[in-house]
C-alpha cells in the first residue's frame, strides 16, 4: 500500500471518501461526513434522487447500462489517480462484490476497512451464510439445495409449505425480478414451487429453497455492529420491523429502534463465531413454533436503515471513517430508542394490503404512525432528494 493510503490522519486535509452504490444509505453518509469537512464522492447510477443532495459536490454517476462493477473498475483502477488515498465505503451488494473481488489492487491505492474479502463474498451467498451460521451455533431455517425444477418433488416431500425460493445472490435476482422490491418468491404447493424454480433457474440464477418461518413481519429484528481489526465491537444496536410491503415478502416500510438483548446476543454469537470484521447487520425472525430466533440474512455493509441509526445517535459513517483513517473513534455506550423509520408511500401500500386482508384498520394504521418519524430521504434543509424521489415515482 502507498504511504498516502495507509497513514493515519494527523492534521491538514482529511482523506476523501468514495461511496459506492446504494440509495438512502449513501445519502445519510454524505450528510454525515460533508459537514465535518470530508470530501465525499458519490458513485451511483445516473438519475438517482440522492445525487440531488446539497451535500454532494462531487457526484460520479455512471450509466446503468454499463454496470456498476465495470464503472468502478474504470473509475478506481484505471490510469487516473485523483481519487487515490480515499476511503472506499460500500452501500450495496454490487459494491461488496467489487471491493472483495479486487481487494488486493484496491488496497494498494485506497483506504479500506478490516473486512475479510473472502468472508464478505461468502456472506453475499445466502446458502453459504446459513452454513456459516451453523458453524457459529446459530439456529437456521430448514433449507434445501436445488439444481433443477424437478427437485421440487424432493423438497415437497420434506418441507412444510409455504416455502421461499430464495436466490443465492439477492442483487443478481433483483436485477431480473426485483421490480417493486421483490427479493424472493413464495411457493404454497409443489406445482407452484416447480414453476418458480424453473423460472429462476432458466434466468441463469442459482437458488435454494428455504422453509418460511410463520408469523407476522413484526417478528423480524436486526443487530448492527462495527468490529475493528482487533476484533472489538465499537457499538451494539438492534431494531425491529413493524411492516413490510408486500406482506412477508417485500422491503420494510416501517421500523422502530428498540433494544432486544436476545437478538443482540445472537448477533454477537454469529459475528464472533465466523470471525467477522467491518460493519455488519444480521437479521433474525422468531419462529412461533418453538420460540427460537432463526437467522434470515446478513448484510456486511451500510444498509437502508443507516439514517435511523444516525438519528438514534450512532453515526456509523463517522465511526467507520475515523477507524479506517486512524483518528480517535467516538465512544458509543447507548442510543436513543423509540424512533420510528417510515417510508410513507410504501407503508400506505402495506396498510392497503393488510386492510384488504382484514388485519389492519385505518384507525389502527393511523395510530401506529402517530410517532416522531425519521424519513429516509427528507430533511428540512436538504429537501431535493425527497422531491426528486417523488418526481421519479410519478414518471410513467
């Protein structure tokens, strides 16, 4: 590694940051670091509403048709060296895959955290994640490897329906089937399972089948931490999901920050057991059949809930930055609980779906959102990302 990329920040100009990919998580990072005097470059597809923030003076957009990995390879590993010495932060799975796959080349020119590249690639693979969880003595849902649609008969003989047709790599699945936030398919009987397996496998995607944990989305909870190169966890944080859209299948529309000792303990067991380093989030669901927590997935990066953590008093962007560049790292002993993180339009759709099912009344929904809300894009003094987001939704 070059002297510029390895030495701690000891005064003068702060090392720059290049944020790779993401959406509202990238926006939260630039809002945190720019006021502190850090130059932040945002590299994401052209047209993303987050690029409209007043805090982004160094946008590096790319044509989605080119692809993120190709764009970043040209930007960061090409002949031009103006970004050398910057801190690289991953905000989506494409970015994790890029950083891990090109780790040696990037480490020679940029500042990276203590993440283990091979482990991060393993955690992008949902099947490998479950295997790692077993080695850490963390409960997992029943799952089956599949190679062809005919495997549906074998799975059906052993599984309790409904089951999830879960891609091994979510980011690849979402590029093909992810319209509306879909992350997987749900099959309720063998014939449907066979059809869905054929559909996913014919698209060239690796997949597995996972038994669905029964119960509402409110049984989902997550643990977050950052583990430095010495193996020290610099903070502990948990939150719970209240609703998702679509129900039991989609992306969270409403979260609440609340401490859960059992989820935190299970998360720590998982990360310690696999020797994890870096910023991580692991999600669990409580299985109503036996009361156990079962791992759902792990995200070794900044997630969409980044803004909620920051508003709760855990500025992970600044914490990770200071750790990477060798500055004093802020001490975090606690965080503000009870804050709600709300996607208004998505949650209204969640309400309408639950209303049709007779599970949530209008008054029940209104009562549930009568809290001080953290919104993913909107800030009073930085409204343009939210405005651009609304305009984007209205386009035909």
